[in-house]
């Protein structure tokens, strides 16, 4: 049986952001870690926000640009 898999990227990107927030909550904050924690949360949650923007894009070019931003934010989070 060859079933088509359903990939709900809107849900998955939202869960990704939520998981990163949960990962960061127990981290000890200091002058060094505070900006790093803030940055990883901003970039991780930005993936989902930009994906939603892509879904509302006004053109194919706009969609591709916003998806490219999602990719960059995901790479930044991984870094």
C-alpha cells in the first residue's frame, strides 16, 4: 500500500519552537548565557512565524523568499 504521508509543516515548525523554549527553560542564566538563550529562542520561533508568512505570500517569488528565510533561521538555530 502506497499511502501519501501528510507533512503539516505549520504544526511541526510551531512544535519546534515550543521544544526549543522547553529546552532552554532549565538552563542557568548568566551574563554569558542570557543573550545566547534569547537568540536561540528568537531564531527557533522565527522558523514557524516565517512559515506562516510564506503560506500567505502574495506570489511564488514571495513564497520562495520567505521559505528561504525559514531555512536560514533553522540553520542559525542549529548553529
